C-alpha cells in the first residue's frame, strides 16, 4: 500500500511542461501565458502614488519604501508586439535587444488597450539572445477594446 501512495505522490507532484504561446494569440482578460519575446524598447514611466505620494516628507519618513519603478517596454516576436509593464526589479532585466522568457504572464487592460504584465506569481528570465525579428506592424496594444454589456 505504501508504494502505491508514493507512486501517486510522485505523479501528482510532477510539473507540467510549460506551453509557450505567440504574441498574436493573446486576448484581453487572460492569464497564465508563457512567452519568449525580444525587447524592442523600454521607457521609464514616472512613478505616481506609492510612498513618496501625498504628504511630502512626513509620509516619506513614516513609510521608508521607495516609490515603485515602472517601465513600459515594447516586446514581441515574429507574430506581433505588445507593451509589457515592468515593475521594480523587472525594469533592470528589460534592456532593448534582450531576449526574455515571461512565465505566467497576464493581460491587464489599461485605458481600453492590452498590456502584458508579470506579477508575483510569474517570472521574468533573461535568456540567451535569439534571432527574433519582431513584427511591430501587429502591435496588440494599439487595438482599443470596449466592454459591452449583453442584455439577455
């Protein structure tokens, strides 16, 4: 009986192989994507709110955390491109020309357009440079979506 229990535990704890998708297959409101993309460019966005927000020095002394660093990076593969929102440590990894693997990425909506993001449950890894010709003509972040309520 003990051998079957350990065999069962071994099969359930076995990790699934990640399924890598292409940029053009991304849809609004989806998550759990694994992608290998190339960074085209990276623009630092002014941090708003956070610890250094309202209240000036008084709030900064009460909350010593630095404001979050946010950068919008255009990433893509041969099928398309999308804006990736890099936060804090991710900003240092997203250098133009770098090839990165995004694990467990999700699609956030920002002002009606899609943004790719990796939260605390995902991972951003720099990998060896790949020869990816990014298709900037198919930029999914330029497509504007509108939430429509369907009457039944």
